[in-house]
C-alpha cells in the first residue's frame, strides 16, 4: 500500500470505528426510551423487559469472543457485514412483537448477535492500526459511542411520539444496519508492516505498566492472573454501568420527569461522555490506562453518592454530567488496558474475553435491578448495591500488577 494511501486509511479506520460505535451502542442504549412504551402496551414487569436487554448484552459478549478470535485470523469486513444483518433483522422483527418470548428472541438473541462485533471489531482495529497514539485514537472512536448515546435516544423519543414505538424501532435499526454494511466494505484488519505514519514501529521503552516488552500469545495470556483480574474488574464495572444506562430513564419517570426530559438525561450522559472519552484517550497515552480508570472510579463513586439524594430534574442532570465523564473514560480505557498488558498479538480474542465478562455483568445487573424494584418499589437499594460493586471493581484495578513475560521469569 503506498504511503499516502496508508496514512489516509489509518484515519479512515478511525472514522469507520467512530461510526460503528455510534450506531451500535446508540441503538442499544435507546432501548431505555422504548422501555416505558413496551411496558405500557403489554403490562410486563420491569424485570421481564430488562431481562431482554440483559440477554442482548450477554449475547453481545458471548458471540464477541468468537468474533474477536475470527477477526484476529480473517479481518473485520465479512464479520461486520454478517453481524449487521442480524442487527437490522432484530429491529425489524421488534416491530411485530406480540409476546414476551418474542421480545427475548428478537431483541435478546438476534439483535444481541448483531451487537457482537460493535466493540471487539472497532476497538481491536484501532489497537492494530495505532501504537504510540493508541489511546487518543481509541478515545476519538469512543466519542462515537457518546454521539450515538446522545443522538439516537432523542431521535427515538421524537419518532415514538409521532410514529409509535414499533415503526421507530424498525426505522432506526434498518437505517443503522444499512450504514454498518456499507462502511464494513472499507475495513481492513491492520496496516501491515509499517505504522500509519509510514515509519517502522519504534522500539518500545521498557515500561511494563504501559506497554509489554512482547505481545503474549493467547495460550500464555490465559495463564496470567492479570487477565482474569481485568475480566472480573470489567464484570463488576459493567454490572454497575448498565444498570444506570437502562434504568435511569424509568427512575426519572418515577421522579415525575416527563418522557422527553427523561430521555434528555440519557442523552446528557452520552453528550458528556464524549468529553470523557476524548480526554481519557489523551491521558491514556500520557499516564496509562490504569491511572485513567482509577480517576474514573473516583468520579463514578461521587456520582453514585449524589444519585442517592437526586430526585429533582436539575439534580438528575448533574448526576448525568458527572457520571457521563466516568462512563466515557471507562469504555475508552479498557481496550488500551488489554493492549498495554498483553500486546496486540491476540488482542481480538483477549479483548473479546474481557468484553464477555463485562457483558455478563451488564446482563445480570439490569435484570437484577428490575427485580429489586418490582419487590421494593424503589431504586434506593439498587443504587447502594452498585456503589458496593464499584468499590470492589476499583479494588481489583488497584491490585493489578504488570505482566512478567515468561522469558524473564527465573
């Protein structure tokens, strides 16, 4: 590939990954806006509806392990195309929803399979195309997530008011799938021998907390305590984060907030998270992912403490601003964290495993929160629970130590 074309392609990959994140995550998060219309039409409990979202999130991670491994071998183009078809099909079928079992099949499984490439392919592609600027480029791509979280819930809310939730679900899903299929045809797994700025990859200074001296193969990485620590950390963390993302709109409605303003809280999280994603990307290249994630935990715990007393609209918007910074930073840092600790030799498979643990926590969390609400009629006990889980996750991060390559062990 000529130098100029290679340089162009590097930044094209960032734009594509930005779009994948915006469309995929934004559409998934918009389910919080559809939550109340579905509940009002069918009379299902919050736990039952949240369970479908949890199923989709679980499938996202489960099939992400397979996608990550295949992406390491074959590249992203065909994988992205196939999963985008599932993405659109699940949304079209939601327009014909008549039963709870169909909700779990259409949204939980089919749409969930469609989501499986959204993180693994996008973030692994960034990790492979960039070395010294991996953090900031990951941050730019993850700004797409915030853009999607900001725009698509607002779009969905407006469409629901004018066209109903069924047509809105199908229209958003099909539009996103068509775009995903189109941009997938431009994707390439990596730039080859040279880095995107046309220079051979520079020799890395020995900073075991920032970059590994060597890239560990999958078989060796699976034997390290650090990998499983990161997996558990992501499980507890996403358990907390997805409860907020799915239940903050119903919680705001319970506080007397109108549907549009409640959707605005979710969009505020998305908008502020864009700042968090970009700033954290810059800081990752300077300070490393671990320090960035620790700062995000401090913000998260502060926000969750405030949420215990937030019951007015302005208080909920203030929570959204603080939480959004932390939310954006977390999801930006996790892929570079895996690359820093284990290299990029098997990044797709390793990151897919980490994502699976996260989506498992994210699947259990919203369902459990819905069940607690159905039992107590309040989210107060749920908010205390996620504070405790966040403290556990922060402890796991603090305990994380550099990987010692096998050749260096005595």
